[in-house]
C-alpha cells in the first residue's frame, strides 16, 4: 500500500469545512487519481469547541497550534484557508522553507506579499499553489502559469467579483438602488455580513494583482491606499 499524503489544514470555516467534506466524500476517487490516499493529519482553528455541525471528521484532529501542526514530521502538504496577512504569512513561509508544499486560497496575502511566499518556496524547493484564490471554478491561474507561459499576453479582462457583479446586474435589470441590491445579495448569501472587501473593490484589486503578476511575468502588489498598484 502506498504511503498516504498527509495534509495539515489551517482553517475550517466556509471554505475549510467544504475541503473536509470533499476529502471525505471523494476519498476513493482522489486516492485513485493521486496514487495514494489523502489524509488529514490535523486541523488548526481558532476555537476548537466551535459547533461544526455534521462535519465528517474526527474531533480529535482539531488544534489551536498551527505552527506545531505544520512542523510535524507526518505532515507533507499544508492547506491554508484561514485568510488575512498575519499570521498566515508566517505559517506559510515556515512551511515552504521546510520543504512542505502549500495550497492556499488567500488572495489578500498573495496580492499583498506573494513575493514572500514565492521566495520561501524557492528556498525550500516546495510547490506553491493558489488556483482557488481567483475565479476558483474557472481554470485560469494554471493556464496562465503553465500553458500560456511562453505567450505574450496583452490584456486580461473579466468580472472577478461575484458580489458586485450580482449587485450591478440587479441594479441594471430592476432599477433597484445600491443599498437595496446589496441587501438582496446579503439575503441570498452572495455578500458576506461585512461586504467591505467586495463593495470597496479590495477583493477585485487583490485578484487583479494576482492575475497581472502571472500574465505579465512581474510582481504586482495590490493597490496602495493612493489607488496606485506598486510593482514589487
Ligand atoms: N468564502 C469564500 O467564498 C471564498 C472564496 C475564495 C477564496 N476564499 C478565501 O479562503 C480563505 C478562507 O475564507 P473563509 O470564508 O473560509 O473564512 P472563514 O469562514 O472566516 O474561516 C476562517 C477559518 O480560519 C480559522 N482561524 C481564524 N483565525 C485563526 C487563527 N489565528 N489561528 C487558527 N485558525 C484561525 C477559523 O477558526 P474557527 O473556525 O475556530 O473560527 C476558521 O475556521 C480566505 O483567504 C478567503 O479570501 C474564500
């Protein structure tokens, strides 16, 4: 029997709990495709005692010590779905430098300081994947990184923020005002309780920085408060 690939999952909120569910529901299929079973070695969260409903996972896997989990010898890959800049950056730099590959959905961190992660990955000889950080359901980042790597890209266009897309479409279609459309987006679960990142454009800016970095082979950090993107 091939040894399992052991995952440290950092975060078990909206995204992390679905990662757990999919790993559980699709374990046989994933093992067949990967050639080894995928196992969760531990899950770092803020509140171990939080009610996580019917999540199909051993409660004994939860910990509040992400660094301790990352450093364990039986952890091969680190999956980060916590979000924010710190402490996520320190955890991922630690993992990558130690040669543990990282999968992250953290667009804010990639846009703010993707360079720190790429440098740590190069130092540790580890892989850094972040397909889910921009348009997760669309094969976009990997084709930019790999298939189109030798091509010259002149322009990248698209709608990258689903919440504002919903709000603008609703305003256009029904004549609703912004506040009304935002309320509807919140009721339907498209907008988060605090919609600042979406409606102020921070989410779209982070995604644009990640896309521009890949498409134009440079390092673009998210816009500063002056609204100007800064090359890194
Ligand atoms: N939500 C989406 O639709 C979506 C889509 C694409 C990408 N993303 C990205 O995915 C990431 C996660 O988003 P989310 O919506 O799943 O967030 P979330 O629901 O707020 O979950 C965050 C998780 O991180 C844990 N956490 C927070 N601070 C921590 C700390 N200091 N130490 C250990 N654990 C900590 C929380 O623990 P507790 O459970 O104990 O509170 C929770 O499990 C973000 O980078 C986000 O930008 C999200």
